[in-house]
C-alpha cells in the first residue's frame, strides 16, 4: 500500500459506522473532551476503534492529538510524560490510564528522518511530530489506522481500514518487508490479531513471516516478554501458540521448549503446554485472574526437570538439585526473555512444590498445604497428570481430597498436631546464615 500521499481521507458519520459511544470509557471521554475544549483535536486510535467496530469492549484507550506532550500536561494535571525517543503522556483516572500521543510524521515525509540499519538488518528511524494526515501512514495495519473523532463521533479512514475490519482482513500499510525491518514485533502483532480476532492475513505479507522471522532474535528481551503476555493472555492462547509454531517464531521466546517439542516421541510436554494454554483461555473467558508466573513455569518445566534429575543422578541432594536447576534455567532464559523477578521467583516456588508433593505427612507436607503458591502448584500438578503423567494419580487424589477436609481433619491426616508447625518458605530455608558479630570484640586503633 504505497503512494499514500495521494490518498484522501474518508470521514464516516456515526450513523454509518454505528460505534456505540457507551462502550467508550468515561475516562477516555474526559480526555477527548478536555483536549477539544482546550482547542486541540482528540481522536481515539488503534485497537480501541477496531474493537469498537467489532462490538467488543476495548481494554485500553489510546488517543492521538495535535497537542504537544507539554501542552497535554498543561490540560491535565493528573498526567505524566513517559518515553525518551518520543514522549507520550499518561493521564490517570483512578486505576485507568489513558495514553495520549502527539501526531507523528510519516517516515517517508519527515524532513529530519534518518535511516540507520542495525547489525541484524533492522531499520532504525527517528520520530518527529506531524499531523493526522501523516500520522496514519506510520501505523502498522489498516485495521489499526482508524481515527474516532471525539468532536463529532465520526471515523476518519485513509486506508480502507473500515472495510478490512468488517471483512476481518489484516493488511499492512506500506511495503511489508520494510515495515517488518523497521519493527520485527509487527510480525508478532500480525500473529496475535490472527489468533485473537480471527483475522485473515493478507497474501502480500503472510509469506514474510517465515523469511523475516529471524529479525526477532535481535529483539529486546524485555519487550519480547511484554509481547509474550499479549500473545498468551488475550483469551486465544492455544490458537496463537499454534500460529507461533506454524511460523517458527515460538523458538525466539522459549528455545528449550521448542527443541523438546521436536525431540520428544510421545508428545507429553507439548500436551502439557497445550493443556495449560487451554486452561488459561478458560480462566480469561471466565474473567478469572491469570499470572505470568504460571505461564513461565509451564514453558520452562521440561528444562528444569531435566537439570534437576541430572543433579540428583550426580548425588546432589534432591532439593538442592531443584534449586540449582531452577536458577540455571531462569538465568539462561534471560537471554531471550527478561522475566521480572517477582514472576521468576513465583515460578521457582511452583517447581519446588512439584518435588515436595510426594510428602504426605509431617511438617514438610503441612508446609506444602499452607504455602502461598499451593493452589498454582496444585493446578500445575493436575495438568501434569491430565497430560499423561499417570503415575501421579495417587498424589493428585491425595492433595485434591485434603483440600475438602476441615482443618482438624487435615492435621490428623498429615499426622501433625499444630498448624503452626509448617516449615518456613523454601527460599528462607536455604538462605545462608548471617554470621553473628562478637559484641565483645573491639576495633583496634
């Protein structure tokens, strides 16, 4: 879709596009009206407009305006600027954050745009402020390049995006190969939209997902973690997973898991991952909470178990083997994904509890039942059983039944008299002891 300078905007009135204004959050309306009242333009943009046209409830509302970040800050005291290369403004209302960005110039037309190429072949370009007419051409897909005008509730369409949304067609703006070189994450976004929204990829760029995917190996590990959450916590994790593997992209997230999928004969680990993703989709569909820690624990489970068993075979105590394996795998994984510590620690606890589930009496068993991660670890155990580890039948039955008992019966079954006898959390047990200072010792001199 080149030659965009000749394209003319089509303004579609509200009675034609039929977006329900009630689906737009009150906070988004406050920002739109605040900008317009101050003499600036205010447009809902991107995924929010696409979802509104599909009758879906957007989770996030992004706004584009001709006001600079400094001007936006003056309009909204409850705001702050973020970003270095191109500043945007976050306007906060309670827990909801509305992101406001100034129109940017297209890369082709920006006078000060300079192209550079990274060692991996990725194009790096500067950003400059622009207008609505230029902003549209730097967006990725036509379905995400629609602007909902807060002043008259019309939709501005330069690229035939409205028709593409209605036809569930995913088309890229500009030269596909160039756009993927500019930002390889666009390939992941294409897969996410295809999986989540059931959009069909355009024949012009779909083959490039195979030939250009190697660009992802140079991506930021922190950004890839964020994209992974969007891919797997959008309600269509299982379908998205299949697409990621189809385009040979999943290996850039979890190379160890992908190697095991191709290596194993019985498909046991693949079945575990698929069962976990299906469970995640179910929980999201029921509006239940999900945690990235569980996803991390599933994807890295095979590597952790391999190294733990390797340590045990070398006569390293089992618990120490599991701790060593957990640390090793998380450390190796950080080269591909930057997993926040709060999630990696939780994943480690889930893994350690898998080993401790074999204990069914005494303080050790009680420490499992009272552990903060017990429920997540128990769900993990059940998924292992359901995906083929049939030798876990008695273990699953025991920990399923004990949860239904009153506390007094639980203690009796565990052969423990006092609930306070539970061991301390695993990480505290293995924390090195601090040496006591000899108070009688004086510094000389």
